[in-house]
């Protein structure tokens, strides 16, 4: 390291801070930021990242700089309608002014906690989450990212049941930390890290008989199962909805064998599918439920789990840190955002908005499927978690590029674009939705012509 690194780093840090704090940037400064961003990503983040983003845009010069409700905006003022929603983060929109106001008020008071004294917002938030979740779900543990929440759910299942095995599903996505990816159901994410947690079996999603057979056989040979972990709707697998009655059957099976049922609601929860939680639609109460994505209102990162009282065993009460101790989990700024998000969602009935607007989009997709049956092969969804399916990934990539050209952002699933998701904010107006669907119509027409479909 060069001797003058401190002087160079200080000079660079001052320059960057000036960009952040300025109300307006000059054209030269904007151009410099674009150039710096490309260089920094290639040299210090990952050389493959910008190439990967070409699945959406061939122009790396689109550098995100600001956002507001329906849109995000690049440095040069190009506005994009967000129909990806940060993979489910922005259910309440970008920089929702009501949620932002709450977070700013908390920031003016204190941002992080001492770690030792009681922080009231964490208690208030836990109480609110217990109020808005089904059944007797009661005890919360707050984390920072979805994978971390999944890790806590896996550990809690072992603590509470004494079991060691897990049953997951083919096609599942629960995050990319070591435990979470062990539950994952796609080889491309797993094979480079093998061996992972060994006591995991994967069964077909939607097949309750296969799940029971796996548990029963393990129990017969003396292996106790700690938990079954399932997404309420398989998101990354391509928005796969379970068959009717599947979760009720799984609930019965878990009760029969004394296995904890973990329902992953990180993407489906907080109104996204037309219900505050998708397990409400399924009419079941999980033993542990994970949540995240939209939970922080698109302003702060916060995730977590909530569990039934029977899962909060004495060992966990005697040693509250045995489950985990994330330094920033449940911090005051994040809790303020989540509390404000819950208030906003209940005041404005965001689940109902997701349902109504999702139905509206699905009707438009039905018309487009009739118009372009060789391009748009299928579509499916719940609320504002919707997927379009195309004949090949190349076709889907071209549709996403066609939409991006028209300033609409969507994206594929599982690092693939054979299935492309539509996951917009619930605050999207019907006029904006009409523009998105018109743009999709035009993009489909272009793709049909290009691929001679």
C-alpha cells in the first residue's frame, strides 16, 4: 500500500461526499460519475456484473441516481417505470414520503442502538407483527437480509424440535448464505459449494405425498426431521403457485410427525399477493414464518422471523443470544421504517391494491396472449407477483430489452429470462399500468417479427 494512501483516499472520499450532498450536479460531474462507476464495478466489484446487466440493457451508462414512488431515474434524468420492484422491495413505492418522514424523524433522534439498553421500537415492531400475522404467531427476531432470516428459521427449528434434517423443494430459493443455499433447489446456485448442510432432502413442490414419504422414511431409519421449509409461492423458480389444498396437507403432515413448518414469505408477504401474508390465503398457520423485502417500506433493509410460542423453548429463553446476535438486526432506523410501513399498508389497504391491480394486469396479459400466442406462451401470478413465460430465454431477454428501451424495467427469474416477472409497486397508477401494457404489446410485436415466431 502506498505511503500516501490516506491523502489520496481522503481526497477521493471528499469528492464522493460532495456528489451525495449537492442538490444538483454539473454535466461534467455526471459524466465523471458514469465513468467512475463503470471502472469501479470492473475493478473493485465484479468484472462480470456489467456484462450480466446486458440482459436488460446494452448501455452501461444508465447509472441509477434518484427515485420517487413509481420511478427510478438515472444521472441524466431518464425516468424508468419500475415493474421489477427490487424483487419485491417496493410494494409501497420508491421513497414513500410517509415512510421516509418517519425514518428521518428517527434519524434526528438516534440511528443505531447501544446494544445493551432496551430499544422501544424493536418491542413495538414485534408487537405489531404479532398483530398482523395469522394464528398464534408471537415471537419475533429481526435480521438484515432474507438469507439471514432463513438461517435463523433453520436454527430455531433445530432448537425447538431436536431434529436435524430438513425437507425443502426442487426449484426453491431461500437465499445464498450457506444454510439458505443448502435449502435451495437449483443446482447452478449449489454445486460450486458442495458439500453443504448434508441433512437436507428435496422433494417436488406441490407434492404432499412425496414430502410425507421423505419424512416418514427418515423417521423409520432413526433420523428426526427438524423442519419443512417452503416458499408460499416459488418466486425465483418462475412464480410457481402451489396446488389448491397443498399447504393444508403439509400442515397436517408436519403436525403428525412433530416437524416445524417454516413458510418463507420474504417475497410474498406484506401484501404482495393480495393478502398481507400468502399463508392467510392458504388458511394455515406456520410454526415459523420469514419476512423481508417490502417489510422496510423500500426505505430501510429489515427482515426477520416470527414463531409460535411452542417454538420459543426454554433453552432460548435462558440464553437469548443462542439463536443469533446480528449487530444491526432490528436497529431503530429499520424498525421505524417497518412500523411506518405497517401503518401505511393498513391505512391504504395495500393488499387489496395489489389484488385489484394484479387482476387488471392479468386481464391485459390474457388479451396479449391471444394476440401473440407464439411469443407469450403463458402467464400466471397472484396479486402483483406475476410471471410471463416465453418459448426460450433468448425471446424473454429480447422482450425485457424492448421494455427497457421504452423505459420499463422488468427482469427474468433464476438468472434466466424464459420466465420474466412483473412485480411493480402497488402505488402504480392505472394510467402507468396502461402505458406498461402498451409498451409490452409493442415489444412483443418486435420480438415476434425478429424471431419469426
